[in-house]
C-alpha cells in the first residue's frame, strides 16, 4: 500500500516519462494516473503505472508505463459472464518490453525475476517489442512482461477491461491499488 507521498512521487516519474516521450495528457488524465504496486510494496521491481483513456462495454485504450526493469506479474484475463477474457494489443511506444506468453521456452530470456518470486512465473516464450512494434495477446492467455533498462511506454488497445477480475499466479497480489 502506497502512502500519498509515495503516490505523488511516482506520479511525477510517470509524468516525466510522458513528457520525454512527447505524449500529451489532459489535466484530468494527469489526475487519474493509476500507480499499481500489486500490494507487494516493491514498486521498483513489481508494478504498473497507467492512464485509461476509454473503457466502454466493447473497447478499452490505455497507456502503460513501466519503470526500468519493472515487472507486471504473470496473470490471465478470465472469461466474465460467458464472454471471453480480454484480448489486448500491446504497442511499444518507448523503450523495450519483454512479453512472456505460453509457447516454446526461450533459452536465455532477457527478463530477470527476483528469486523469491520466480515460482510465480511459469510462461517463458519471449516476445521482444521495440518502439513501433506490437503484439496481440489472445483472450485467456497467461502472460507477464518486463521493461528494459530505460523503462517503457506501451499503448494497450483491448476489449473491455475488468482489471479487478484478473487472476494472478502469485496469490499475494492485490490488483486494485490502495493508498494509505
């Protein structure tokens, strides 16, 4: 759980990423930046910062910011009410992103996971995304991702987002952020 001071510190870092990448946000968008530490209180290792532009019954658009080497933990978007889980396309805008999904194991993956959390990462087929490259993650696909050494910005285009329903491999994770 982040304190208000920590939230404001990380929010400034996120705004710097957007400024350096020439991505302009409205004042309302700046106020609505989400800082997710997944309840682990290890934001520099595990976390995700995002701004949601639109989330209707059919489509969603977000920008995700990852600090250098930051990991969004392994998870799946489950079926909800008989509808397939979220389908999402990640388009790298800045930095480099290592995305991991089911498939052939990638020898010598670029990502590095802290030893105490390694058991919660089970898919190791690596897809490396540079600026201008994108990949679509099908519904019900176990996945996780980590940024490269300079961090990353990813534009996400998806079907309706219901982040509160995401299922994480690590049972200690709380998806919805809380601020002290």
